[in-house]
C-alpha cells in the first residue's frame, strides 16, 4: 500500500493534483496500511478483512484499562485481563485477553461461553484494532457514501482488468523471466492508457460526411485549393472519356 500510494502521489503531483481520497478492496486491508494512511491524513475507504470483529457478543472493551468485561445477564461478570502479544497461524500479531478460572469455572453460562472443558474465557484482537475500528465506524456511519465509493471503485478498476485480460493479451504472458514479463505488462498498460487518452482528445463522428468535413477543416487553405482543383480536373477527365462523340450522318 505504501509504495503504491507514494508512486500515485508522485504522478499526481507532477500534474498539480492532490490525493485526498483512496479506494481499495479488502485485499489491501491491513493494520500497517490503515496506520500509514491515517498518518498521511488520506481519507480511505477499505473494507476490513474477514477476521475483524467490531464487537464481541456479551463483552465490552474498556480501552482505558485495556481489558474486556463480561456483561452477560446471569453471568459472574468476569474480567479478561491483558496477557501479552501472540502470533496466530496466519502470522497476524494480536493482543490476548483472558479471564481467571476462578471467575468462570462456576459461571452458569460457562459451557455455552467457554466450552465444555475450558474453564476460562479468552479473546484476541489485532494490535491495530483502533485503526480497524476507525475504518468500520467510517463505513457504517455514512453507509450511503461508502456504497457510492464502492461503486466508483468497481466501475473504475474492474473494467481495466477485464480489458487487459481480454483485449491486450494478458491472459497468458509468453515470456521467460521477470524482466521480460514486466515488459509484456508495461506494453499492455501503455496500449490501454493510449486508447483511453485518445477518447479524450478526439471527437466521435457518426457520418461519413462528418468525417470529410472534419478532415477538410484541419487541412490548410492552400491544400484545400489544390484539392478542389484536383477534384475538378478529375471530373472533367471522367466526363470527357465517357462522353460518346459520334459524327453526324448525312441522310440526304
């Protein structure tokens, strides 16, 4: 994310454009990316990744004390204290919170909350939870605008991939090595950008007469005169060669 944003900002700054909003899919959702965008004051709209949970049913997170508190009715109101950091199976770094067995082993809700054999409650969340929470709040508070941004991203980005794959030979890269593959991709991107650029600098003409008038409008006056003279000579020659000059027959 950081590299892409820096390259984008460099290209935009060359044209006097500032980057204010950023749209991306859930594949770019990471704590590091959200932290970086927040530091750069970039208003981003990125759906949180699948493991993110905005709330834990029956528990609230006390940010000041850095602990989870059980609020379930009929429970022993256990406190889940911070137990340190750990890495899960997907190498995500998380904070771990756990209650004591003394609080949960005799709780009437222990089996449905902790399981049949476990006598304590454990909750883990990402070390970047505050950034995920901020993004979740942004996407839910103004859901209409967030959906509009998703549509903008879809109609702007998705057609590019489809065009590259279907019309610029990007289904398969028939080269060896990263450098040659990079050339293939760059040429495909250049073709796409050139095609898109031409749409902004040319006007579409619906009729053949319109095409001729556009061409004539772009031709200098001297060339116009020469073109008219050439056309006149051509028509004269055509009429002369096709006119039957038969001698008069004296019938007297």
